[in-house]
C-alpha cells in the first residue's frame, strides 16, 4: 500500500457519487478475492468475451468505473463511455498449466473438496498461505489493486478476473473492493455474466442504482416518522464508547491483530442435518400455543448458535458476560417493499446489508440447549428484519456516522462480540459456467457437483483492520456440506479443533 496519488481524470467519463453505504470504513478497507474451483477445464476466452459483452449492455458499464476523489475529498465513480484495450472494463489475466491442481505447488494448497467429502468429518483448514506473496501473485490478476489507495492512484477498473486452467480443472478468481458490492451484488453480476455466456442476453436484468442510490432516504426522519429502534437505549456513546474503544484498541488493534488467524471450517452435511433436526425436535417439544418461542428455526439459525457455542467454549469468557451476536442480513426485499427497487431479485450491485443483534449471556449459550440460542436468533430476525426497524436503525447509524465518524454500536462496553455473515442466499455454489466447459476434468460419477459448477469456493482478501470473531458462511456445496471462513485469536484454534474432533467421535459412537 503506497501513498495516494490522484490519477488524472478523463473528461469524457460519466461522474457518479458513491452510494452512502458503499463509502464507509468497513467497505473501503476490505478487498475480496473469491476463488471458484471447477472440476472441468473452462475456455477462458469465452468467459472473457461474455463478461466484456455484459459491460456493453445498458448501465452494466458501471462495473468498469474508476474510483476518484473530488475536490471535497469525497469518493466518486468515473465511468468510461466505452472500454478498449487501453481502458478495459475489468482487469484480466489467464494462465494454463500442464499439470493437475494437486500437483501444482500453489494450487495444491487450496482445500481439496473431494478429500474432505471422502473423510466426511468436521474439519478445520489453515489458510495462512493465502497471504503469502507467491500465492497472491499466482491467484490474482497481476498488479491488480488491493487497497483503496491503489485504485485512487491508478486507472484500474474495480473488477479483477484471473482464470487458471489445469489438466483436471480451473480456478476462477473474482477480485474487487468491498465498496463495489456485497455478496448478493456479486450474485447479480454472476447471474448476468452467465446469461450472456449462455446466449440469453434478453434475460440480463437491468442494472439498478446506476446514478440513484436505492438506499437513500432510509431513516429520513424529515420524510416520515421513524419507529424507535429496539436497542436504541443501549447505544454506546460518550464515556461508554470511550471505554469500549480503549478495550478494543488495546485488546485487538495493538495486541491481537497480528495474532489472529483465519481458517476454513468444513461441516459435513450429515452433521449439519443432525444438529438441525435435534434443535427442531427440542424446540417442538417445548413449544406451546401460549409460548412466544418461534416454532421455526432455519439452518442458518442453528449454524450460528452452534458456532457461537464453539467459540465461547474455546475463549472461556466470564459466564456472566454479555454476548452480542451480530447477524448480517440483506435488505433488498425491504427495499422492494418500499418501492426503491422493482423486486427483491433486481440486479442491485451495491452494499445493502445491515445486522440483527441478539444479546444473551455466556452462561445461557453454554448451558441452554442449542435450540434455545437458535430460537433467540430467530426472534431477533423477526423483531428487527422489517421496514420499521430498518428505518429506525439506519436513522441512528447515519446520525452517528455523520456526527462521530464511527459506526453506531449497541450493548455495553464489556460485551463479547461474535459476528457472522451468511452468504448462502447469494448461491455462489450454483454458479453455472457449463457453457464454457472445454473438457470434463473429474468424471461426473466421482463428484457431487455437476458439469461447470464449482466444487469449492475460497474467500481471501486484504483487510485494513482487525477482524477477530468475524467470519462468513460461504455456503453449501453440491453434497450439502457447509463451508465457513472465520477469524479467531490464533491460540483458540486448537480448542476449536478439539470440539470438532469430539463431534466426529460422537457420530461414530
């Protein structure tokens, strides 16, 4: 990351302001590299040509925008009228190796999904190799930016595509700054890309939010009366914010950041099914008509409840300490209900996620059955994932950001935070590049994923801030196995691995 040098703007570009929620510390400070592994050899030129064509359709050219600062210091997009070799719509590179993925020194470091399927046991895999220069130069498009400053000081587009073919498969890496989009935004891009690839251009959805921000006006107290946010009275401000900030800075940024470690968690379908069924059975047994306990809990609720328990057993915080469980959700359906976008499935390429909060004690999570925590998570979603509470939350968030330049935080200064972002609804494992298959890699009868669909997905990237106790559910593969990526203190991982081994032992008993 170098010093920011302003790149010379092109007067012919269309200038657009950043959407409000695309321009914050979190989105500006995180770039993604999402690597899809296909068990087939793909024709990289077909993929390149179809994506290039997409950027010629309607407002989809915004994907090729350059990032600039205006005279006020505000971020804005400079969108070329058209793209050529000198100013491409996306950064692109391809490489081919006459070897298998397993025999390549860099590619072989990625988790082998077929080996995990064979083992069939919960597992944890280290991904420390992903930050090493030799791996990053292999998996990413050469010289593609990693930090905001790199985009500002260059004429680089926002999207980077790297396609690497082997004798038995293909790796496709999509790189971008988080300010461009969330995972549902990526889903919209991939859907449109595959439509063009398949020869279905007429099915490409219009690009929403080219110049207008569909999230603008949320929480505007002048336009409408706003309901009180359910946790408004727990907003951490003044001295309480100072105490939290001191604990966070001293405990995370200065001492723990370099001792954090991201790892991949593999949870086989049979274990996820067993946990889900047990939690639902326990909940049904306790449910009565007079009870306010939801009789439905989703797989995501159970997964988050289970993982929270795993982390707490490893970290061993005080039993009386408050847990703030932060569960992100996509608000596109609510935007559609408000009439801000045509439908929840519209191609909205932006950041449109907020969070529901669940407050429990450490003791409750550890001592109550899994169904209890899962049902509390579900209650929070029902209570907070609606138009009224979204408006109320956004009102507080915007006021806090505009006045204090830090995000609004709810709870108490000593709380223990656990955060999860579930990408399952983005359906990344359903990406279908079968129209670009040149040759079958692994025999179809020896794998769960169909022709041209990924067998595994790994998310890596560059972070400009500490990310302890945060992570994502990448999704479910074709066999129903769950893949997650999570960041914890390095010294907690042995205890996590021990719990997963215990799950395996119990399943064999």
